[in-house]
C-alpha cells in the first residue's frame, strides 16, 4: 500500500478553520433561516424593481431596463449564496469556550472563552418570530470578538443563553 492509509488516502491536515475536525461536534442552525433571509431579499428586491420599473416607464431610458436586468441577476446570485451561507453556520460548545463558524468566500471561526463573556443577548425580530427563530449574541470586552448564532429555535436559544451565562459567571469567579 506504499504507506497509504487503509481504505484510501490519508486525511487532509486540519487547517486553521477546522482545527478539531474529529473532536468537535458542530451544531447546525435551523434551515428556516434561509426563508427569513429570502423574504428579506424579496422585500428589498421588490422595492428596487418597483423604483427601477417606474423610472423606466416614466423616462423611457434604456439604462433603467439594464439596471432591472442587473438587479435580477444579482438577486439570483444572492439567493444561491443565502442558501449556502446558512448551511455554513455552526456552533460548538466546549469545556472552556464556544466556537462559532460561518462564511463562504471569507470563512470565519470565532472562539469565545466563557470567562471573557460580559453578557449574552437573545433577540428575535418579527420575521424571525414568524419562523420560530431567535439569535444569541455574545458580548465580550473586545467588541471585535463578539459572536452571534442566528437561526436557533427559542428553546435552544434560551438553553444556550442560560448555559453560557452560568459558565461565564463560574469562569469569572475563578479569576
């Protein structure tokens, strides 16, 4: 077998965005977030199309028609990226920290130590509530390290909030 691993090539080494591929159990977010984001896109798209359509109808300039086509093309591209981006979100709870990953073109892995958390927010706008979703936002001393986990069911968001708050208090007392 010339040093090959049984059953195929050796696994690729873990990169900086997948530091624990075999030891971390990533939790996905709800795919209902796709619908929330698509509705948001649809509302924005409707406003843009109405404005461009009216501009084209009133002035007759072909530039408005070209802009309409471009907006529709970009909307199609954004629809595909929304689906893929929601599927890229994940979080993992470990003993001393919370891992949050997301992104397609620019992938991001945030590691938030429980001892660094100052407070945890749970929010849900009207559209999120309509799909029974919530977002957990973690705030730390460094604003750049704040992490959020969108697309959680309210019971999971409450459980995560309570666990993170308790772990943050326990770790802060030990400092």
